[in-house]
C-alpha cells in the first residue's frame, strides 16, 4: 500500500504533466491542512477540464466513460 507521501508525489507529477500539456499554471497548494483538495485546485481543475480522478488517483476510466457517453448522445440526437 502506498504512503500518503507517495500518493502526493504522484499527484504532483500528474499535475506537472497536465500543466506542461495545457500550458497552464496550477495553484501551488493542492491540499489544505486537513488533507482535502484546496478550493484553488478544484477551481483550476474545473476551469481547465482536469479530471480529479486522474489527478488524485491516476484513474482515467471515469473520463473515458464520460467521453463515450457524450459521443453516444451526439449520435442519437
């Protein structure tokens, strides 16, 4: 099982990758004192289309399924 420090490092690496790919600048603070995502990172994610599942868990499946659903809805319409 991964430690909190390992998970945080992986999250920072994914965030840096996203910043580079999108040419955006994320907030410096990702977690608050209680370990929850900061309002700033949540706003950044929403504003830039950053999947929180991917950012925090490295799991792209929710995004893949969302894009699939949107594609199917367009074909039906």
